[in-house]
C-alpha cells in the first residue's frame, strides 16, 4: 500500500542530509529552524531516517526507519524518542497540524477557534 502522506521535513543519517518541503515555505523561520534541529538531533541519536509528515486528514505523523542491514540503528530508542518528541513538542506539532488544515486543506479556521 502506497503512503499518501505529505512530508514536511526529515533527516537521513546515512547521507547526513536534511530536507524541508518548500511547499511549506510560509512557516516562520524560527519554526523551520526548530524542525531542522529536531530532525537532525533525532538521527544523530538513533540513526536511520526520520520524517515529519501529514496524513491525508491533516494529522501529523512522525516516521522513522532504517536500512535492513543497519546494525547501529536502535529501534527501542527510536520509539522512545518519538514518544518524547510527541510529549515535549506537543504544542509545536498541534500548531503544524492546524497550519496544514487551514493553509493546505483550506478548512474553515472558525471551527478551531472555539
């Protein structure tokens, strides 16, 4: 099954690269910087590839994976770190989700203001 998620940003420990989707260039620079740091630190700590993406319904998803032959990738630490990011960066993730729903999906903002 093919994923229909829209990638916001991500980092790849194998290529030591960071990616930011220019479709979201309207996001403030301070948020872009925070996302950059978050993604790079994640891959520095556990390795593999880390992505922040939006599902079709606008909800945000944190994805991580590794090459099959990568013996340095720590799957347990990866899961724990994703949970920690969700907990510590909840406000950031909720704001990004709202941004996506309003500016990309063109949902009515009034339903989120009550």
